[in-house]
């Protein structure tokens, strides 16, 4: 017996792909322009977060790996594993938001845009040898949980 | 009435005799009585003087304590306190707040006016707003002046935020006594409450005039109590703590115990279970407790139980009658006052079980895995990497351990050796696909996570199921996004750390948006259920076939395999998340039938989605929580009543209601004591949306049917088709023996759920139990073994490991040696017994590589004598059972016996968490004659400080040092010689002045001085800073050889990788952590040495380091 999907309980594989691509491209253009206009080396928490996701999208894996501290590096294990996951990622764009300083360092919000899934993360930043690096990620909001159309 | 006269005469004679004997100082009649609260009164007035009377007659020999608050615009103060019986009041303290309010405390021994109610008059220097609290206490010193005070402290301030204000700790107490806390403010409409550890006696709040609190708690020698009161923001306040000496010479000897506290009762069938907190023992071990039932307020025959136990099942009660209970504690000195009455309970013939009060947890327990050491591994979600939490029910402590990756909505199950296998997780938190390929393993013996081989496919929401041969199959799970799935199962082989894809099987029929259910059936195949599609399949891993079975009539429900091959499936809704109504449908399937087919049975009493199903110790199934629809966002669903499904009748019945609604992301597991732990719920789209930060424990009805049977011994491990002896004094009354898996639950799916009834025969004092015939019934691993009596009451389970086959034992581990005089004490951890009981151990000393004469013992410790002083030895240990002898252990640490004892490290434990107390339990039994050193780190925004350290055996701790860092974190060091509790694991508890982040590190050493107080300390030096290398600085010169310099480091958690300083040996290291980080290290100190403990941290980390040089024995 083969089960078939029930239309009213299963989400479509894509929803308005043309619109999505358009929105994605526009957001990417804005983010790119911001980065070009305001981007610097990773001398601020926000710049380090931006640098990480830019490097991941660009599949510049050593650079992305270098912006992580040991605990979160362990998520990937090796540069090659991070690279494998970055290549498989469908992220369209990202946008860095507010920075809040904390006793340990800083927290930076970042919005990650993927087809059918937008997340807002809080990225915990610490200074290692004077450079801002990522200690952990936490999802602050997502536009869908599991199984939500 | 004439017959009473001789009795009166006898009583009179006895009383006179007692007085004479007391006068002679005979201890048997002059036993000390612990201080106890008797009565209280309060008053408030705007006047120059105010009189107050206690409600009952005062008693000669007691003591009256008067708290006076005074405020006027002219700064009036309390001038006198007198009473109508002419007792003499002494002013013990006074403190004035910034708004001019004066708090003063006065006290008098009741010398005159016993048996009357003398008016107590407070007079101020002028007309003022007066607030007066009066309390009478028994058991306090009768001195007439201020020498009744052992220690005191006081403080005043203005609160900036709502919270607890304190007097600050008193100096160290010199004996047993009673700490009274006094709080006063001039009336700001704040609701006051007594601080942690104190019992509130008077509370006049909220008012717009004088507000005040009087509270107390017993104290022992060496404590530093700090009274706290919860108040509001913007309040000028004053708090004082005064420690009154106990009677009997100021408390310089043992007294009767304090009264038990927190006495609660749970109703059963003609019975009740009473629990309480064992009080401080007054310096002498508690020998018995007396539980007194009250039937409708009338005292019944007390029950006396030996030892310092904390629970009692009270039998022979009358159903339908309301009962309360009191508990009193007795030691060799005397008996405490009875506790406060418990809650009232009414035993009934058919109790529905009972929920304990909800416990606040610092996270939402989306995943819950029971460990074979009695602890629970739990985690929430939405983090990379994911913090996981180790919860110890014995101490209610959490230890945070960072997982390698985001393991949110991964699959979880136990490996045969007790480790926890976690498969997949959530990859889009930062960079990656929706699923991840990770395999992670948690080891409960080391409390560490490690990565294993990656899967071939990323998976989010997969299942994982143990196969008969100890391999694991994972099925389904999202891969790149929510619309793609891993279509081919994979098999993990732990022995080779490899994943193998079942490429000939395609599971596209179960594209689940939740976890599929997958159960190992007695035929060796994996029965797989696709909840969303309502389909089920046989997966034959060995032959790589995938065969349909049929529909159940239940969609997106919850399931459990309640007997081998028999599955219960119930509830659910037509969708997973968009709010479709819940259903009550219930179906079962018997996979052992020639043609397995689903069969619908009686529906649940309440339609519910996202509920948990837990097979309990008696084989009935508990349904907990759930939602009325599939809207995952709803927290308060009001489905609080539980349901219990009876396999014999296939009917649901309603059970007790929990206090906290739980639905999506809730978890539940059967505990080894037969209760059910339930937690979590919420956090459906992030860690910031609402969630249930709590847990509750359910006591099923079977715990209210009388006394529990006990298992006194069971083999630690066995194999298939064996007969094992299970020792129980209740053998004649045993009706069932059940094997239940440990459990690994998430999202209504316990992937490690299994219930196997075992055959048995009754013997004298034992049962001969037949283990499962094969691995398809119970794959290898750890199980809870319950015995049930004829009333259906289960025992507390023993953990039994089912091994594939019987073999010689494994090699012992953790071999440690401590040098003595021409001797050494060697300890080790018992290894796996290979499925056959270990009959003995052989300990072989080595000088270099040369073995010496071995020693044979039966326990896990050996005293090896006849060694040569000044010669270095190591030790190896082998274990023997009926099959053979293990390989030798790895060598112990090297020790050199000496006529002068050389201090030696024995064991350590550390714990951290929020609260006013933090308790840790030593992993092994301690030894009398050793010494415990305790490090306490405290941080909160209002400068909380450590106020005391105690342990479960009543050893007396002395504060050695305290230093406060630049970020207001405090490190203090405490120590106690172990004089009691030998042979037991000790629970060491640190108290702090207000709820804070508290870290506790404990190390046991041998060979140190047993001098009391600071007599064991040769020198001590503390320092603070923020440099990359933390250092205490050099101590003064050591006064002898073989002293031990111990270095203590604390910071408030900056994820630093701490390492010990050069020349020091690390004993404890809790770094890196996002919270309190601690390190303890040591080195031997020779005569004239000036040790300087250093720890390598990272610059800009606020740290504290203390070096304490302890004297050798």
C-alpha cells in the first residue's frame, strides 16, 4: 500500500516561487549594498556576525570557521564539515540587526532568510585575543515550527 | 476519684526526684531541649507607649523576645521594654534606617509571671508610630543579660528593586542556638515574606504604617546565619540577625534535634505516605522519628521508626477519614517539638494517584532521557550548540553540559552500555540544511558528550530503534528542508562506529512532519508507524524489505509498546499543527498474532493531541497532558486530568489532575521508584515563545495500596534465558516481576520504551526470575526490574543490564590509592560483571613493573599492608566471577607509604545552579578521618554571599576564607573533618544569603589534620584580578613537610578553558561554562615552601584565587 499526501494537510513544495525569488534577490541586494557601504573587518560584534554569514554563503569556509569559538566549532568539527553544510545550505540572504553588550561580550540579532523559512537568531559574541568571535547561536523566532505550513 | 490520689502522689514524687536529679546534673534527666517557638503577638500604634500581651500563659524558664519599630518626625527611639511580672529586658541591638525608623530588639528570660499573661509595655522617647512583635521561645539560654547573644549582624539600606534584603551573615556561631531575624520598615504597602531557610513567626504587611517580620531558624556550631526578608522596591529597611544561645550552657554541646519541616502527606487506600525534611540533628545523630496521625484532629497511636529517614507509609488508616500528621525527631539528647501539621488527606479505596507540587526548572524539557545512575539527561531546543542538563532527583541539582551541536528534535535511545545515542538534529540555526548528519553520544560515567560517525543523510525528526544485535536503525527525518526526507533508513553499529544505508528500502510512504514510531517486535522486525498518513509497515533490516500492515484509525497520536509486540495508539488529530480538533480514538495491534491487524478499542475519556503515553511499573499505561487541538502554540489547554489504560480491560479511567497544562514538546518517563516524571511543553517555534519551565512527578494509584515490597539484591547484569536470584523479604507475596526499559522520550515518542513481564518462582527470601528468552523481546541494555506484591504495589526498581552473553568481568576501573604508614588504601569501581556475579577481586601492588604479593578481597576497597615506607607503589586490580577473571585494571596512581601521613586526594564533586542553596553528593562513600574542603562561588546582582555549609551527616564546617571579585562574585572556602557519615555518600549543601548563581566544589582528602575549626590550616591567602594568569600570591612559609597546598579558583562563567598552574595537580575543573567556572588543584608543600596557586584563564576575566595550606595529619 502506498500512501498519498492529502492536499489540505500537506504544504505545497513551493509557494509563489517567483515572488520568493524576487524578495530574496531584493533582500540580498540590500544586504550586499549595506555590506559594501558599511562593512569593515570583524572589529565589531555585528561585523563579525556579518562576516560569518557572508563567508558561509560565499563558501569561504576557513574564514567562517575562523570566526567561531571552540564550542560552536565543535558543532561542525572541521572546516570541511562546515563547508559541506554551508554548500548544502539554501540561505538566500541575511540581515544583521541590533547589538546588545553583555558582561561576557555582546549579543547580535541576525535574520536568516531561506526558502519557506525565516529565522531570527541571537548570536552570542565574545572577544578572543581582541577579535570578536561567535560563541553560540539561539533561535529567537521562526516563522514556522515543525509541521507548520 | 480517690484512686487518683496515689497516682498524683507518684507523679509528684517523680517530679521531685527529677528535680533533684537535675540539680545533681544527671544527664539522663537533664537532657537539653532544642529551642522552639512557643507563641507570639504583635501590635501597632501611634503612641508614646504600647502594651502587648501574649495569647497564652508564659512559662518560667522560657525567654521573651521583643522587636520594636519606632518612627516619628522627631526621630523617637525605643526607651524601655517592661512587663507586668517585672522580668528584666535587655536591649540586644538597635539600628536606624535612612528615614529615621529605628529597629531595636529586646529580650528577657521568664523568671517571674509563669502561668500568667504579663502585659509587655514598650515605651518610646516620644509619641511615635510603634510596631511591636513579641515571641516566646523555649530552650534558650536563661542568662539575664546580653550574653544570651552568641552572634549578631545587622544592616540597613534602601531597596532599589523588589527582592530579598538581608542582615548579612553573623560571625561564626560558637554553639547550637536559634537565629532570629528581625525586619522593620515604616510602611510602604509592601508584601513581606521570610527569607529562605527561616520560618516566619510574625508578619505585619502590607500596611501603610510600620511593617515588620520576625522569623527564626535553628543553627548549629560554625554557622553564619543571615536573615533575609523579601520586600519591595524603594523601601528604607533594617534587618538584624541575632543568634540566641541554646539552653544548657550556651549550646556548647549537642542538643535535641530541631523539628522536622515540610511535612506532606499523600492519601492511599487505607494508608497514607508521609514525607518530611529531616531536621538538623543538634550535634548528635537522629536515632528515630515519631509520626503521629491525627484522625479528624484527634491524635492516634504514634509510629516510631529508626534512623533519620524522611518518609513513611502509614498503614491501617480508615478510608473516608481525614488525617493529618506530625513528625518529631529524637536523638540521644532528647526529642524535638512536633512538626507543624501536614496537609490533610483522606484515604480512599480507589485513589487516582497524586501529583507532587510542580518544580521550577530553568528550561523546557523537550527531550528527557533516564540514565542508569538515577539521573536524567534533558534538553530544550533552538540552540547551537545545545545546552543539556543533568538533573539529579536526589539533590534537585542541575549540571549544564554543552552538547556538541544543535540536537533539538534529534532521535534518542540508550546504547547497551548505558550511554545515550542521539541521532540528527536541527541544522538551520546557523549554517546548514534543516537536518544534520550528527551522531552524538553522552556518557553518564564521565558526563561528557562526544561525536561519533556522521550519518549519510541529514535528519531532523527521525526515529531510532535498537535492534536485537545492539545495532540501531534510524528512519525518516527531514533533510535539506521541511519538504524533503531521508528516504533510506540507516543502521548504526556502535562496535565499529559505522552507518550503513539500507538502500533497498524506501520509506517515502511515511513523510512525517513528526517522528515516526518504530518498535522492535518479537519477530525481530521493526514495526514502523507513519502517524500523519496513518500507515504502518514492517521493516526487515536484515533482508531490507518494507511491507505494509494497515491503518489504525488514529492519526498523529501517541503510542507505546505496553507488552512485547503489543502496541497502544491513541488520541491525535488530523493535522500536526494547524488547529484541527483532537481525537479520542484508541487502537491496539498484536504483532505476535499470525496476521497482525489494528483493532479499535474504547476511546479515551478526553480527546487529546500531543499527550504522552507511559507504560508504568504494573503494565498499565498513563496518558498525561495534551491539547484539545493541534495548535502547537497553546500552552494553557486545561487538559489536566490524566487517564490510565488497563490492558486487561482495554478501558481508560480518569486519574488525578496535574497543576500545569502540558502539550506539544512535553515529556514523561517512568522513574525507578515507580513514579512518573513529567516536564516541558511549549517552545514550539523558538526558545523565546512561551514554554513550561517546570516538572511534576506523579505517584500512580499503585503507590497508595499499602506497603511496598523491596528488592534487597539483584544481579547488576545478566544475559538471555538465565535464571537470576532476586533477593526480597517479600517473596511470598510477590505477584509479578516486570522489566521496564530506562526510557528516552521526546515528542510523544519514547524510542527506548519496552515492558517485559518475567516468569518467576518463589523461594525463601528470594525469587528465581527467568530473564527474557531473546534479544527481540528485550535488546541489550539497562532495564528497571520491579517486583509487585499481591496488592499491585511495585518495589523501587533495581537496574539490571541485559548482556548478549555471559563472560568474565570487565576490568575494574578508577583504581585509586592513598598511602598510609607501611600501607595503602586502594579503591576502585566495580566493573561490568559479565552477566555473572563477581565473587572477588585481587589487588596486586607493583614496585615499578615488578608485581608484589597480591591481596584478595570481596569489596571494592582494600587495605594493603606490609608495604615498605619511602618506596613508590602502584596497584592493579582484577575481578573474578564464575566464568573467569578479568584483565587487570590500568595502574593506580603512584603512592609512597610513609610514617608521616602524606595527604592524598580521594574524590571530588561539583555542581552549579540558581537558588538559595546548592547541594552536591559525593560520587563515593566518604571515610571517617578524611577531610572535606568545599569551595563556594556566589554571584547575583545584589551581592549574595555564602552563609554556611552543611552535610547530610552533620559534620561541622569552618569558613576558611572569603574574597569578592571585581564583578561582585564571592569565592569562599570551607572545610570539615569527617567525623560522621563514614561509609556513606555525603550530600554537601552550601547556603547563600539570597537566591543567586551558586557553584559548589567539594574535594575529599586523606591524611590531613583533623583539628577542628581553623586548626587544620597552616596558612591562607586570597587574591582577585582580571589577568590571564590568576594567582593567589605566595603564602607564608609552610611549617612542616607534607602539608597540602590547595588552590581554589572561581569566575562567574565566561566560557574559559581553565588549566591548572604549574606544579599543581588539577582535582576539579568545571570549565568551560557559561555560568560559574571553578577549579581546584593541589600540591604537596615542603617545610619552608610558599605555595602560590595559579590558574590559567583569559585576560579580562574577573577571577578569585585562594591558596590554603592544610596541615598533614
